[in-house]
């Protein structure tokens, strides 16, 4: 049993797996943060564009009246 425990402590295959899991989690976290930032800014840009186009359309469709 002691020999099994010593061999288990020396085995590094689990440590490599943990490294890959940590690196993958970090990459996924960064991707989620980037997606959130892009989504927020895109929504605000789309809203501003819609407002601008709405203002231009209202101005362009106004028929001037002659006195």
C-alpha cells in the first residue's frame, strides 16, 4: 500500500490535466468577457443608429408648407 501511495505521488499525468483544465477555463472566461463587452457596445451603437435614422426619416418626410 505504501508503494502505491509513493507511485501515486510521483505520477504527473494528473498535474498536466489540471494545467490544461485551468488554461481552458481561463480562455473561456476571457471569451465570455469579450463577448459581453462586444454585445453591450453593439446594442448601444445599434440604438444610436436607429435614433439617428429615425430623426433623418422624420425630417426627410416632412412636407414644407408655403405661406
